[in-house]
């Protein structure tokens, strides 16, 4: 699906994240304008997280491979469902998979150059 150039592109993430830095470098290197939303500085709202979880599933949106999730007590890491995942991400936004790129008509979770290439060609 082509990107609507009249809609602003928004990248969600954390400024110091290495993956965010790679994605930002890719976008800037390809002349793609975007707004950056830093979870650490601006937070994230429940409605946005619930929308992403509904679209991709909590298993994709919750970053279980990161140190923030791994440092949680066992009780918090067990029996995770959509509601618990949203609560965890609201409490600690660094557990949200990064970046989340909102293209208006669709979203891309994570960064892979070939996926960005496909999204912005055509």
C-alpha cells in the first residue's frame, strides 16, 4: 500500500536506542521527513498501545528480549496476556518494541532496511 505523503510520518521510540539510531539514519539518508516521539520524554497513552496490540498482537509489541523485561520479577513475566502487556508497557515504555513507524495508513514494527525500502519505494 503506498504511503500517503500528506500524512506526517511518526517514529515512536527511545532516543538512545541503537535500533532507533539506525532507523533514523535510514530515514534521513533517504530524505524521509518524520516526527519523533520519545517514550521516555513524552510517554505513551493506553489507547495507542491498545491499538498497536490489536493490530500486531501483544507478542510483537512487547519487547520480551530487552533487559527491562528480563529484569522484571518472575511474577510480572509470567501469564502475560494483552491486558498485562499493555500495563507493563505503560509502566515502563522501554518495553515497547522499537521503532514503531506510523505511516498513517499502516505501521511498521522494528527496523529492517529491506522493509523500509519496500515501504518507501513506489
